[in-house]
């Protein structure tokens, strides 16, 4: 009499209870040897192979291989997906906290405050940002021309936060504005005449611009200028809908990535939707062991959640360790303690993709402290951002300490300079009673000046007596000062000008 496979297994196991064990995907064989058992053999002796075994007398360092594999893959995944999760966090928070939808535009009427919880944002010029989903079809973004009323500067990025178009005077439109047409992966329809075509390798696209006020104009003018933007689906080009703008004001916009198990829910939201690039297939295979797969729901069990949580925590500590030991060869001046915020790869880009490898660690580090990079880093960028990594004696900056920096009366800028202080732990603005995050050349009239016309600025928990207007509060946080140069001159770009280090007072 023939026997089915089910009947055979039931017979072999001897009971329905045994069959139930099979259904839980338990090991096919009983675990008789502990992974911690000491390995005994006589390698190299007669009757033993010369290889194929670890050294004699060793034991595994792992108690639970299932947990260890999940942890290792989760840790590497955080480094791998740092650019994608960082930009997806902006989208998630906009939809969940600000009530946005695709093609709505966030336009700040005033420079951002600490309520914009974002990585190294600026608080001198108003921000504009928006999100769209090309799964629904191509999208049109209308950008006004730069001129006497104002100008926009920024980037359009894909789901991996890689820039697919720079916008503004140094961008694809050369400051002339126009209609950008964003098309999804594999799009083959003819491009209508009069559009600046921007093909995207991913479906979810975002942009972030700064509205730079023109000479003689105000911040309010810059805000109204930004409202000339329009974003809509190409299918509605003959009759575009009324553009919806949202001004967050002082509403909390929490865009910072999570460094716990929630990090992987954001990762799933990206990896389960976007096309998989050839170089990422190995990592996608690893993510499957965490339950992250294209087109499938994400329901991690208790062990997987525990492993992912610890991996995300450890990845955050590793990034902090990396910056505490910042490579000396990457400093802007060899005898100062500043690093450019824009740490490009060897090709002057921010993909960190080479012919033979992807530089995961340096890519993770760059996107850990910066968002919205240009497509290519110019030798003479429109803006320079120099981050203070240590004080004048090479000591890491500390929470609770007061620091000062003296700026000369003539700074190497064509437009303006600004000193912004971030929380070193989060790379975002610091909340304080005064709300001040930045001092700039626009504030010089209110500052106490030195005899030569320069100014000394202070960063710390409390202001020196009588110098409150020269002070940026740190509220007990570890500071990360960033000196921004808008329109840097050749003296800065060619490094003949050197910025003094911060001194501990």
C-alpha cells in the first residue's frame, strides 16, 4: 500500500504531537551538542584532515546563533540604509505629524526653530520641502526663476537620498526656473516639449529648497516668493489643482531617524516598495532573515525585535564613536579642528559607490550628520559648512562648558555668515528658553563688537555677563558648532583664510 509524505512523517514521528513540531519549523535533528562544547581533534596527524576544522581546543563564542545572525544583519542594515531611512523619516513625520499628502508643499514663513527636529538644518533662511510618489505617475514641479524677488537653492532626491537634480542658479535650471518632470523607474513615454526631464531610479521622491532673500528684501518676501512653487501629477497638467501649502510655524516636525526597533519599520517602508539595485541584492537577502521582504508585511517576533533594537542602539553608539575619532586627514585645515559637513566620496559625489565596492561606513557617517547633499561637490561650492570637532587644544567639546570664538571684521563671504550650534548627540537644534540656535552677520548690529570691529561669540550653558547678544545657549547638551559661509570667497575655498578654533573659557 502506498503512503503519502504526510503519512510517512506522521508514522516516523509516532504521533500527531510530533507532526505539530514539524509545523513550527523546528530543527530536523535534536540538538545533542552544545555550541559551547570544546572541539577535540588531532589536525595534521594521521587519520585527520589538514583543514576543514577550527583549531583544536576552541569553542563557539555564540550561545544563540539565530539571535546572533539577526543582530549582525540588523547592525549592518542600519549602516547600509542610513541615507534611505534618514530621508524617509522626513516623509513619515510630514504625513503623520503635519497632515501632509503627496504633492503638498511645506513652506516655512520664517526661519526654522528647534521645533524642526532635523539633521544639521539651517535657521537663517526659510525652508521649503515636499514629497511625491511616482507609483501614481510622473510629477511636474514648477520652479520660479531667480531674480530681484528672490531665489531658490536645493536638491531633488530619490528614495535613497541621492540627488537626481540640483535646483537654482547652480542647478539643472541654471536659475531660470521651469517645469521639472519627475518620471518613475522604467518610464518610456515621450517627454513633452518644454520640460526639464529628471528620471528617478526610485518611486518616492522628495525635495528641499532654501528661499534666499534678494538684496533689499525681507524674510517675509522670501516666503511669498517660495509660494510660487507648484507640484502636481502630469495627468493634471492641463488643469493643475490649487497648490496646498503648509507652514509648520512652531509645530513640532520630528524628522530624526529612530535608533531602536522602529528604525526597521521605516526600513521596511522603503525596502518593500523601491526597486532593488544589483549591488543591494546581498543585503536584501540578509534582510529576509529579519522579515523584511518586498511586498510582504513586517511582523517581527520577540527575538527579532530584541535583536533589531540592540543593533540600532549599537549603530548609534558606533557613529558617535566614529565622530569622536574623526579621521585627521579629513580635517579642513591640518592645524585646525574643523571638518566640512560635506564629506564627499573620491568621485566628489555622495553615493559612495565605486566600481569594486560600496563604502558603507563613510556613507553612513556622512548621512548620519547631513541631509540633502548636492549631486557633485564643486571645488567652489555655493556654501561652505565647517563643523567644530574639538577645541583649540584638541579636546572634544563637552556639555556644560563655555566656549568662545573670535571672528575677524572681514569674513570670507560674499553674502553672509552664520554660526549654528547643534546637539552633538542628535545633530539637530538645541531647545532653549530663548529659542536661539544661530547668530549671523545679520545680527551684528545687536552684538558687542571688539576694538577691531570683529566679534567674539560664546557657546555654552550660560552667557557671560553683558554679552547675552553674543551667546548661543546649549542647555546642558554637548555642542556641535557649525560655521556657515554663504557665498564663500576664494580665500576660504583655497584655504588661505583660517578660522580660529573654539577656546574653552
